[in-house]
């Protein structure tokens, strides 16, 4: 099993660098993924170091999905594509009710420059820096679907309830 994990651990710094604006020199300076990977800190692609509790909070606030606002019969959720990926990462929507994700990219890294929602045939959409972009679709049936960045590395989840 170790021989399968080793390539993943070695590739992790490169994958993180691809989502940031790190150049190849910064990748070489990243710490090795060894014993340090089990401690309570996490280094983000932009070099920010977060403790385990702070990183978990950013991943999902208390593990609960964000509820939409209903505006003229449309479920609306504002999403930030930022240094920590998508915030919120978990969204709850009702099946059969039109939805609009208003996504604003707040960082220059390439990984946050696009978003797609494959389950609803939403094509890859460019996210200009600092400009809100509306992505509209209608969730059809109960279940979970993902929205992802253009590099398929950052993800968010939509829990559709009926």
C-alpha cells in the first residue's frame, strides 16, 4: 500500500502549485510531504499556513450546507472563488426550483479562473477577476452534485433536496 501512496504524496506539492500562482522555484521550496503532513497545519498554494481547525472551518462552516436566498422565484447563492477554493463549499438547493450561483473570483491563480457544473450540462465558464458571474440551472432530482474549477481540482458540493 505504501508504494501507492508515495507517488500521491510526492505529487501533492506540484498539484497545489498548479492551482496557485507559484512558479517552479517556489515548488522546489515547498516542504516535503512526510511526517510534517500529519501535523495540524496545512500550507495553501499561496504560501499561507493554516492550523487544522482554521482549515476545517474554511472547508465547511460547521459542516452545514449554505441555504439559498429566494429572489423572484430563483434560489440564489453567492460563491467566492478565492484562495481557499470555493466558499461556501456546500450548498443546499431544492429540486425543481431555478437556481443561480453568483460566482466572484477574488484571486489571480489559474485554478480559480473557471468553473463548471457537469451534472447540469453547465459548460466551463470563465471567471474574470473581481466580476460576479451568474451561473443558472434548475436542479432536477434529489442527490449530490459537484461544481469544479477548470482544472478539476477545486470542488464544491450541491445537496439537492426534494
